[in-house]
C-alpha cells in the first residue's frame, strides 16, 4: 500500500490500508491453509509465499518494466508515533480477544483442537479470524516501516535471506567488533555514573 499511495495519502491512512489489504489476503489464505495439518500445511504455506513473491517480481519486470519501488519517506517522528499507535492497538485488541468468546475458543483449541471441535467450536473459522487479525497488524507495521526504508524490492527478500539471520553464526571479525563496541559502551556508562 505504501508503494502505491505514499505520495497521495497521509501515513495513518497508508498504515490502515496496508493492514486492511493484509487482513483480506489473510482471510483468503487462511481459509485455504488452516484446514491443513502438519507437513502439508508447511509445504503449502512455503509454496504460496514463493508464488506470491515470484508473481510480484514477474509483474514488475514484464508489466511495469521496473523492479522495486521508491517510496516517499516519512518523518522518523511520524513513523515512531505510528508504530507506537500500532503497538497500543495490538495491546487493546489482544486484551479484548482474551476476554471474548473468541479468546475462549482459542484457549479451547490450544488445549485440544479435537475436543474444541466436538464442543461446537468452528476451529477453522476461529483460526482464520485470528490469523487475519494478526495479519492486519503486520500489514500496518510493514506499510509504516517501508516508508522509512524508502525503497522496496521483491528480490531482496527470499527464503534464503530469511533463514540466514537465525541460522548464521557471526564471523570472528564480526564478534570482535561487537565485543569492542560493547566494551566501549560499558566504559562510557561506568564513567557517566561517577
């Protein structure tokens, strides 16, 4: 949403639009994928993510003739307050969900999905709605943060780049630099306390 409307709409509307688009997409995807279990769920979700990423890349290369989008940057203060507002909204909605029938249904599903289904809980509907609500906040924060990055490109985000962060070990040079920075910070903090 921010790639399309960052020049014509204010930041809060771009964030809400990104959240709404994510909500609708999550309802569609959730109704398909959340019926699956185990390895089938994993394979379908992985394939769907790659399909969307490659479709966006194909669209950009063959239809628009460009790859990536330049986004009008927003002020860092506006981005900060927008992210704080999203965080507060997450807290309010999660509090509301835990005290509602949806929260009770989620708790029942967490205890035993089969028992919840036999008790009359529509497990797929509850999972899909919960998935869509969480996707709204992810879309809103993504639309907000993309206005900080000012350039987005589907080639920069892949499965290998996603897996490289949690499964990579820093080199000895990176560890030495990090340790040096940590020692500098500690020494400056201890000097300020005196």
